C-alpha cells in the first residue's frame, strides 16, 4: 500500500476516534493508530485545516481529550453542491 493511502487511512481512523462520544487523547490515538504522538498532532492540524470541528473536550489524567463538535450534516444534492448553493439564483 502506498504511503499516501496509509496517511489517508490513518487520518480517517483518527477522525473516527475523535467522533466517539468520549473522544481521545493524543497519546491514546498514537497508541491506537500505531504512530508517534508527533504524527497525531500533525494529523489533528490537517483535520482542522480541512474544516473538521476538532475541539478540546476536557482533561483525562492531566492530558487533553480531543473530540469533534457535533454538527448537523450538510444537505448535499446529487451534484455534490450544498443545497443553499444549488438554489441560489445567479445574476
């Protein structure tokens, strides 16, 4: 498997860890993903830059627990554009 695929899979798995109701610490995510803490920090920044609502949920044994802010999923049409954009009248 290519490194690019491995990176994408790791990001997706980190997203799933963050989406759990209890969230995760950077240290626990590194253990679960089989990577370094530095890699998890970098991936957290990538998810934030991509628009994922990563938040600090609290503390667990003096370690910050991260999670995702619960948002309603956007309404997207078959063309892949957001609903409010499809109904916009140009001109």
